[in-house]
């Protein structure tokens, strides 16, 4: 329901801000959710053998941990993304990113207290539910608060910090597996997520609501006051006088935007971008969920690596993954989105096919297999991060959080649930040929997504969000112009 009309230059004022300590507070307060996700999935993958041992307190098999429990975590993440994504667009970014972190803290804490298989499975689902909600609330808030010229690299690097969490999780499991009793070690590992989450909660309390969300939802004065305060803070921190921002938008304000309008905008106004989002998410979701949940099982099954030592190999993979976004991230703002996204997807797919061939020939050891995966995931990590960047910037403001949730949920449900289940089943046979099939499927999905990006990708580098996709409620876009639908001009 429309509540009024406002003419505002809030987006232009946010985009022209110089980088400051205030922006670092946003990055730390919001971006660290990926550290939690990386910590969660790596702990489960590396502790899968420990959980299956007698004395763990759970009568569970390793395949159940890396297969069924992993799939339930992903299903929870998909469900949480959809539920909290809709709520984020309706009730605001800040309220929801506090709630989703609270859900994660409670669920992962109760996972550590598991006494039977059904309890463990239930709270793996609910942990994923909280993490999935974080994706929708956090990505939308980050993109709406970070200046346009920095948005690509910051988004890529933040999503890549999943692997900082993965490295921490891998390192944590080494002493847990070697020094603590079987029934205590895995509980301690899950409890560490609660400690890290509480630290993040303390920082996140200082992160404001998105001014873009405020002025669209009838709170224009609050948005203006908030941005004015941010400008004063940035001027004080940087010692610079900000130039006026002259690009205005005229917005028909609404307290809520209907679900039907959101779906119609995604699928009718931007069908090419919808296809692009699906392709990018399905490819990376299959590859990453399969590898992160199942690589310890590969090491143990085919190379005889004992459970207590798989963490060292995970650290190597995590470093390769983290370096990809850190080193390649700036190129997404300079070289451009299409060549970088398409190139990273295609490169990772081709490298994975090469790895599958070497593995099939019996030419790899645990060390050289890990080295191959480091190369694959160096490229794939930057590409996977760009999937989140793409769907968070190519759709209108009113649909942003739900768009992230929608593509994350559909893509991850397709690739992220099937990946761990298929990997666990194929690797569990102990036959090299079966594992090679799993590798090849992941490779072809990444290659296909790279081809789709080259044809349908959006040149969004260094552009304001409103020029990439005009708000649904915009009457005009002032001197900034309006963004058309796909229409062959992506």
C-alpha cells in the first residue's frame, strides 16, 4: 500500500563516501557470518569419523554425517533463506540480521548437546536455518551500505571469508581429535561456534538499518537523518569535506511490497537475469557443498589418511580458497563482472576435469590431490562468491533480500543437497571410478554456469544499484536514468 512520495539522493550520498573506519565496522559486523558457515561445515566434515566412533555418544555412521546431516543443514539453509529473506524485505535488514544470528547461536549450541541421532539431525537443520537467513539479510545490507566503486571486491572478499572459517574449523579439529575424549571433542568443536557468534553479535549491534530500505518503506526522514550522521562520522574519520550528491530518485513509498509483485519482477521483468542466477548458484552449490562436507571422507577412503590428520589438508584447501577472492576480488571492479565471473567458473571446471583424470589414472597422493583442489578452488572460490554478488545487485531494491534467498534456495536445493548425498554415496563405494563421476558432474556444472555468464552476465561494475535495476516503486530516476528490464541490454 502506497504511503507517500519522496524525492531523495540517499543512494548517491552513500555511493560517494570515501572508504573509512565506519565501512570497516560494517564489514566486520556483517561479513563474519561466512566465517561461521565455514566453521560449521568444516567441523562436520572433519569430525564425521569421530562422530561415528564408539563412545561418541551418538550411534551414527560417517555417511549419515556427511550425507543426511549435511543435506539437512543445506535444506535448513534454503528454508531459512526464503523465510528470513521475505521478512528482511518486509521488516528491515537490521532487525532480521540480529534474529538470524540468534537462531544460529541457539541451534549450534544445542547441537553440541546432542544425545541421539534425531536431536543431532534436527539442530543441524536449525543451524542451517539461521545461516540461510543470514545470507539474505547480510548480503542485501552490505550491498546497500558499501559505495558502488568498492562493492564488487568487498562482496567477493566477504563471501570468500567462508574459507577463513573453514581454516579455523580445520585447525580446531586437530587438537579436538587428538587430545580430547571421543565424546567430548566434537561437542567442544560445535561449542566454539557459539563463542565466535557471541563476539560477532557484540560488533553487529552497532550496524545501522539500510537507509535505502528506510526511504522506500515510508521512513524518509529517518533515512535522511541516518545518512547525515554517517556523513559526519566519515568526514571526521577521513578529514575530508564531502561534495554534494546531485542524483535524485523519486519513490512512491510503501510500507510493504507484495510477494506477487516481487515474483513478477524477478521472473517477468528480468528473466535473463533469473536464468543467470540459477546457473551460477547451482554450479557452485554442488561443487562446494560436496567438497566441504565430503573431502575428509575422500582422504580417508582413498588415501588412508587417519581422521586426526584430515584437518591439515583442509587448512591447505582453505588457504587456496581464501587467496582466490583476496587476490582476484579487485579485478571484478576493474576488469569487469562478465569476464571475471565467466573466467573463474570455466577455469575451475576445466581444472577439476584435469584433477579427475589424474585421480582416475592413479597418479595422485593425498598431498598432490589436495594441491590440485587448491588450484581448482582458487578460481572457484572467487566465482562462487560472485554468485551472491550477482543476485544481490541485479534486481530492484524492494526484491533484493528475497532475490538472494530465492536463488540461493533453489540453486542450493538443487546442487547443495544433491552434492553431499551423491558424493557420500559415490565415495562410500570405495571405487575410484565412482568418485571420478562425482568430480566430473561438479566440473560440467561449473563450466555450464561460466558459459551462461558470458552470454547473460550483467556489466554492473562500479555502478550504483539503482542504475543497474531501478526500484520497483521509482517514479523516475532523476538525472541517473532508469534501468530497463533485460531487453538484451544487460
